[in-house]
């Protein structure tokens, strides 16, 4: 018999700040970020970060980040694998505004959370682009926010490009560059 959510403790950012280890907090429920990502997961995430950094050199108002605390609400703090933020610099240690682009590199431990919980969370928060990357199958799904709902803009395996229209610039991302040869 499933536990009713109202019977679970409801945590907030104040609680989260004191926890050891890596956690995400979604609507008051803590999610452990362990075990550590696989070597392949880390390889793909690093390649995405390096490539985003390179592409954004011509876009001075946007920058790429690796996992950083994004405080969506007092009871919701997430750490996307890779993200792009546009506009003014981030103040402090916590991102408080939605990124324009998020990549989640899927693993067997996070797949359902990324495809359901975070999908809905990012959609509600107004993240323009949400990209799901599966390292094992080299499958990519790109969702674009239109009229408050994510629509699948493109899906492919390994080889594919997509143009992301950011704030004041565009970047063409070649996904073949992020997977092992």
C-alpha cells in the first residue's frame, strides 16, 4: 500500500541547506543523488558542457553551467546536469530564475524522475528547452515549451543537430560530438 504524501515530512530550503551529500528537493520530498553517475554519464555530461561553453563564446549574455542548485520554490531545489542561463550574472550560490536550456543525462537511477517529475517541474517553471540524453542508447529527445506545454521538437539516435534560439543568439548543437566514437 503506497504511503500518502500528507503523511511524509515536508522539507524546505532551510532543511536542505544543512544536509550532507548531494540531494534534490522536489515539492518537499528529498531525492538522494547517489550513487555517483557512471563513467559514461560523466563523459557525456562533460562533453555537453565543453561544447556548450564553446558555442556560447559568441553569445556574451548566455553561459553554461554544470550542476548548480536551482531554487524553484521554498520546497523545490534541483541540480540539472547541464544548463544554460541568459541575462544578468547569478548572485550568490543558488540560481533563482529558470534556465533557458536544460540537459538531463539519463541513468537507470534517475530516468523516471527526469522523464516525469523534472519534465513537469521544468515545464511549470518555464524552461524553454528540455533535452533528455540517454548515454547507453545515444538517444536524444528535445522538447520545446509552446503555450505552457512541452512539445517534442526532435528525437534521434546519436547523429542530429538542433538550433536553440536563446536570448539574443542562436546555437547549433551537433549531438554526435557528445557521444563516444
